[in-house]
C-alpha cells in the first residue's frame, strides 16, 4: 500500500462490449463452479454416481420382451436429469447465493452490461452439461454396454439438449427469486428436482406409473426431456413401450418451446438483482 | 431546496462556480413510514475527499447507494458526474469506483484472477500488478479470496474499486477490520489517489480517519445533512471556547476562554516564565460530531 498507480485517464471510451465480457464471465463462472467444494461440484457428480449405482444394481435387467437393458433406459433419464441439474438446479441455488454474498451487487456497480452475466451463466450451463453427458455416456458405454445413438438420433439429441438447457436455464433464473436466502436455496430446489425425477420416468418406467402421476409430470419439462432422450438412446421398437405408443417428438418440441417462452417471461418479470428491500 | 432548519448555518456552501462531481438537492427516500432521506442536500467538489459521517440509520447508506445507482429515490435532484444515477449506463459506470460494505464473494478466485477479471470491464484499467501492489496484496496475489483475512479482503475490495481508474470513488467504511498499520498505509493510498485527481466520497465511523483524509466533512442525521465544513471548522469548532489548563501553587487550574493566547501571556508573566503543565484544548472532531448528533437526537424526541 504505497504509491499510486498511473496517471489520469484519457478521454472516456466505451467499455468493452456485452459479448466480449460475456465470454470473460464464462471463464470466471467455470473457475468458480469447478473450484467450489461445497455444493456445485457434488450436484455435478450426482448423475454419474447414480448411473454407477443403478447400473450396477439393475443394469443387466431387461425391460419386458424388448431385450433393452435397464442401463440403456436409465442413461436416457440421467442425461435428461443432467439437463435439469446443470441448468435449473444449478442456477436456482447459485444465484440466491450470489445475491447473498454480494456478487450481484458488486458486478451491478461495474460497467459490465447485465446481459453479460447471463451469457456467463448460459456458457457455464452448456459446458457443465457437455462435460456431464460425455462422462455419463463414457461410464455407460464402458461398464454397462450402452449402445450409442446413430444417425438422426444425434440430431434429436442436439435439439433436445439445446432446447432443454435454454428453457431450464431461464426457469432457474426465474426460480432464483423463490428461496429467501442462500441457506434455504438447496432445501427448496432439490426436493422439486427429486419429485420431478420420480414422476417423470427417470428412475421407474414411466408407463408403469399411476395415471395421475403421469399427468402431473406431463406439466413440466423433465417428462418430455426424458421421453425425447429415450428416442435417442432406445431403438425404434421401444416406442411401443411408451404410453402414447410413440416418442411424440413433435409434442416434446412444442412443450419445450412453450416452457422456453414461459421461462423467458417469468425471468424477465421476476428476476431481481438486489436482496429484498434493498432497491 | 428551500427547507430551513436550525442547523442550516452549519452547512457551509461550496463556491457557486465550484466544479461539482456530485450535486444532491432535496433527496428523499422512505421505506414505509421510515424516512431514510428527508431532504438531503450535498455537494462534492471535483478532486476533493468528502467524508460522510453519521450514526447508523441516519441515511448514509441510502444516500450513497442512490448516488451509486443501486437504489431508487422518491424525490430530489441528483447528479453524479453530470448524470442521473437512476439512468445508469455502462459508460457512466466506467467512470465510478465503488467499494461496498461487507462482501463475501470471489472466495474461489485468487486475488490476481479477481483483479484481472474486473480490469476487463473497464475501458482504461490500471495495471493489475500495480493495483495489487498499491493495496499491499502482492504477496497474497495467488491466494484465494476465502483464505484472506478480513483486512486483506477489504484491500481486495479497494483494489477492485480502483482498478477501473475511476474519476469518482465511493468508499463505504473501507478500513473496517484493518489493524492500525494497515489503516495508515490505506490513508497513504487514498492521499495518493487524491493527488492524482480522484474525487472520493468516504463514509466512515472513524473520526480520526475523516480528520486525516477529508477536505470536507458532512454530518448526516435523521435523513439530512446537518453540518458540512472543513474538519477544523466543522460545527464552529475553531471558534469554540478553548480550555486552558495549568498547575499553579500545586493545584490543577483550568479556564475556558475565547482568548487563550492572552490568558497564556498573563500566566507566563504571572508565573515568571514556563507555565507548569500548560495545555490548550479545542474540542476534537469527535466532540463536535457527538454534540451535533446529540443535539439532533434531542430535537427528535
């Protein structure tokens, strides 16, 4: 703490642009995410752990007469869950923490355009998801004989992933106003994700769930993400196991688009930078 | 604003032609029934250090956070670097530096990563290494935020506040948690920023800090600026009675007077040279401050 730094500034110039700063935010978000020893990394690792546990216990069992292994069914559900984990759960827990610890207030006081913050979050979500999916498929392929998608299934995989991540990211940003503080965030968000997983056919065969449960799950994105991922990882013949007798990809697309629009509206209306009573 | 109160004459106006970094007139903001700002008038001249003093709950934080663009106002004219903070733009923000109270973020990043990252937000940032050096964190530059002590964290906050080469720097209780040596070093840093032309609005609870650093001091109480002047004249301090004390015939004596020099002259001739245990005391900034906010509380009740 001694001498001063540099001479006075030249004439004011425009601060760096929103996209350039968004890219810088992505790098800082990733560093923070993967260094955080508390919650984020455990949430990230959970699908892999579940894959190993369920794969080891039930992986070899087959579903009815189809010859499809449970591991093959389960990897679709885990990847769909991974979308929800890395976007919705991650942001709905991390943003209240950042509101509490002063992150949001500090960056609000800088010339960084607010949109750059969201670019950083979206970048984090996509990178975390890609890493998670790669590890899940690697584990499934190496230990539980998962068959990889082929041809147009990859195309479905990409659009379902992108649409799922975008809609659930927006929903996570909107939901970040619900927890009263950082401490409560995990307790509010995790049960919601767990209930959706149980009712959406991640852990159990969706077609064997009670009808009221199916109808409940059909209101939310995870059911449709899981169903669409089954179309990616299961053979065409498995469509017969679905409630509707098909994977209903057009309907999946429509529901995810609707949730994307809904998420955008909700986050624009409800998202707040400041703690309650501080604006 | 035209509101007149008993204490208004303690607010010494700046010259008409002063180049203002901050101009506030009639600022009001209420939270429900509580009027946090109840007609704040304040000028900060470009290049000066202005210390804003006041008890907790007096409206300091609401006032500064309105100036910083964090909070909205109910009424009043506010201009910060020529702009309305309620309509903050990135360009305007790039000319400000803000050191907030109590932040606990950036725990997973090293000092160097944090400072370098925030440097990227500004069009003309200072040099990252020089800023870290200037706040005395060079040895800690590879330490993560969560492993810094309270005082070191505060220095990181200051580093992030000045990295963008601000024209106007807000410092909200910057030296809380500093040991005495770190505070002295911090004062040198502020003096050096001032000498480069940075305008500084400082809120603090340390009156010695205000006395050392500030060109002018403003006292805020019950949502108003009740006194504003240079530290040595605040609240008529320079014109108050001086207390002269000495020892005569083995007894402690003291006398309050407007003319301490005359009294000392008399004592010197009466006691024939050196006056034993001679002291001349004027009220300290703390005395004046306490009497100002004390008066105010009495008025309130």
